[in-house]
């Protein structure tokens, strides 16, 4: 018994020591501004700094989390559903009481780079500081200047609605100790031998545009899987699938050119697919306003992401004859007029279904959602009145939806797995 008691006591001591170390890693003092790449000298023209910040806020789609539907820009209040509960984007206007009016430029930098509020408390990683930590101080200062130029809106921030134990903020320290590593404050050490264009693309994709936050799988604690970067994932809480940005030929962008990627980012339309769901919002609010040079840089970096061997896992055996015949009849009656009998669609109007990475993806959720709810490509300067797809959720039952989605996933050379009835039911429940 004494030996057992000593073992238990030893384990308790080890656990306490480990917990203390983890808490120290999470709560350790922030570096002084000078050590954390202190604010660079502002441009001679303050208006130029504000304009630079406006551009960065647009490309980074800051409004996507910090503007409620019908609300004042950047005043917060938008709900962000996650598996851990519902987060609400905070107020970023310069209101002293409810916004960032009392924040300094250093405070703002530490929020982006370190994930810490001005009082030192830890921010939930629903705010994507694991990506924003890569941003340079000069860009953080420009973004801060832009937000400070906005009209102040007095709108109290809504409390997050999280389930236990995720509502216990001190536990973020453990998460940070396991998963968060801040990038070098000056942006050094990130492939200095590469071309300037590639480095710019890396900076935008990995940092400002935070593409990994949607396109990379997460573990059960919500941390990005660094070993599976940009390999595609169902976006937690939103039930949309962000396809791989890898060079896989079927499920990724292996058959896309750099110009195809630029076209999708700029207009929401590419030869192989159209943007929908969260990506359509990102194009509408952000990417269409990016400079051609930045879009080309992003495309160059994305095209350098290697294949991840995803195509074989996204293929499945042919569905039964009855299912394919049922799906084919529905397709002929409801879909072929726009998408054509051969699934090639019509350029600029309706996307192709043959070879479409959202159709042949490992997850069928995007195709199911579009059949149930319909949707539109994003409104952009290049396509101000995009064609839309009507919803069929009221006229087709779950078996019909499963059959027609299975049909398009297994026709015209597509070889994706069949869709099971429970998959349709789960998607229908999420969009009610």
C-alpha cells in the first residue's frame, strides 16, 4: 500500500508540474514591444497608411466575422457556430467602451501576433491568431490605423455561448501550450531563397487570408493538423467542405492553372468550378478587391503545394443500378437544362459537374447543400448578376437527393463514392 501511495503521489506531482509548465507557457509575459518588432515608422502620409489597412482588411475578410447581417460594419455581433458552442465577433470600431477605442497599436499587434487581449487574457483561437501571427508589424499597424479611422459604434459585445468546459477561459493556456507557436515577429526565416512573388503568396495564403483555417483538417480540440496542411476539410460548425488546395489531380488543383485560381479568386468563376458557400463570401467581400499582383502571388504559392495522395481515398465503387437510374431521371428532369446532359455546364452561367472538385470531393456535403438549398456565385465586378441555382429541398425527398448527388458523383468520368441516406438527413438538419 505504501508503494502504491508513493506511485500515486508521484503521478500527482508530475501532473501538477506538467500543468504548471503548460500554464506558464500559455500565460508567460508578452515580450516588450521593442522585442516584438516594435511599430515601424508611419508613412509620411497617414491617409496612405489608412488605405493600406483598408486593403488588408478587405483581402483578409475581417468583416466576415466582425459584421452582423444588417449591422454596422466592423461593429461585431456575427454568430460563429463551432463544435464547442457559438462565438460572436467583437466590435472593432474605435468606440472607447465597446470597441478598440482604448487599444494602442501595441495592444492590437499583440492580439494578432500573440492571441492576447490588452489585459493579458488569452483569446479563443476562433479568432485565427494562429494564422495572423505570421503578419508583419507594419501590416498590423496599417490595419489598426484603418480600424481607428472608422466611425465609432457603441454596440456591446455579446458573450460567447460555449458548453462546459470550453467556457473556462483559463483552459486556453493548455491548448496554447500544445498547439500555438508564434511566428518570428519580423517575418524572418520563411524561405528567403524563394522568389519574391512566391514569398508574397505564402505570406497572404498562410497569414492575412488565413486559408488554412478552412482548408486544413482539425483535431478534436480544434487545432489545425500541421501535417495535413491545405488538404481539405469540412468547416466545423458550418458544414461546408473546403476542398484541397494541393496538387492532387482529381480532388485538388492539379488540373488547374495559376490563371484558373486567379479567375476564381477575382470573379468567383473558373472553368472547373464556381465559388459557393463561405468561399463565395470570401470572394465577394475580399479577394475580388485584391490586386492582380497579389492574386498571382497567391496562385503561384498554391500551385507549389504538393499532392497529398488524396485521389484514391476519394474514389468508391459504383452505386447500384436502381440508384443511378433514379438519380439519372431526376438529373434529366431538373438539372440537365443548365448543367447539360454531359455535365459540362455553361461557361459563366452554370458550373460544370464533370471533374468539379466540389462534386467529386471526399465529402459530398457541398453537392448535397446545393441541391437542397440552391445558391449563387458571388457578386463581383466581373459578374455583377450571377446566375443562381434554385433550391430543390422542398420538391425532392432525402432518397431523391441521395440518388441525384450519387449520379453526378459517378457520371462523366467522376468516380466519387455514393451518397448514403443518413448523410443527406444530417445536412438537411443543419440548414433548417
